C-alpha cells in the first residue's frame, strides 16, 4: 500500500497524494455510473438531472455529517440527519442508482476522515457501511417508501458497522465484555439514535409532503 498509503506510528495508514487522487477519481466514476448509466432511456437528459440531484444530496449529507449532535469517543456520531440525504437518492431513483451513489459517498467520507487499518476494514467501514444506505432503493416505488427505505438502509449500515467493530476494533471492548456485545451497543447507540430522530422528522406531515414534492422534481421525465 506504499503508493497510496503510508504506515503511521499508531499502526494505521495515512493516505498519500496518490491515494487521495485515486479515491476521488473512483468516487467521480461511481457517481457518473449512478447517474448516466442506470437510466432506461434518454440517458443524457435523465443522467444530468440525476447528477444534479445526487450531487446536491451528497453535498447536504457531507455538510450535515459535520454537524455532530454527539461525537462518540472511538469514532461515529449522531449527525444532523446526514444519512437521510443519501437514502433519498435510492428513494428517488431506485436500487442500482442508490447503491452506486452511496458507495461513492462512502469514498467521500474516506477522503474527508480516513482511519485505515487494512483494506478489509476500509471496505467495511466506508464503502460497504455507507453504501448500504443505498438499499433504500428497494422501496422507491412503495407506499411509505422513504421511511421503509430509510430503515432498511440504516439497518444495512449498522450491520457493517457492527462487523467492523467486532472484527477490527474488538480489542477496545472493556475488560470482561464480549467484543460482539460491545460493538452492538457502541454502534447501535449513535446509528439508531440518529435514525430515531430522523423517523420522527419524517413523520411530520409537512416534512413528508415537502420531500414528496422534491422526489417529483427529481424524477421528472426520468
């Protein structure tokens, strides 16, 4: 990993300039794939609209992820509804676009706040955990699809966060506590707390109506 990352004193890896560049290029390719190559017809027009709305959602997710209502000591936080904005992409455009854009967002998080122990840990914590938010696309045409998709996406993220905590960070568990229990409680605390706040927000009729109007604009002519 010497070309893309260097080993630091604490045993983790720091991205090099080539590493940052490679991740940004891959992220942009994934976003282009999500927006331009998952449309059934009129690829350029539909893809451009998808790109605008997906980029807007990713930007809002990034900004709100920086607004932390609670920051956990070993990583993870309750943010200002940041997961919702990635879930929206799948809710608007379906599973393929949702997953691909969510994977791209995971790479964005890796660029912004990297903590790398190994390639498997990188994939689990960033690509798969954030990418799972795109599972919301399963319910993009369902009644109450946003809430159902949000719950599924959050559960997907939790599964990978739990696996990462158990496999790669189990040594941080308090003495006498099973690493699996520690990972479940630690990751569940911040992920499900934010999810509960978001579901309360989505249950407000004015918010639900406003997000439905945004979806109608996002999928117009798609």
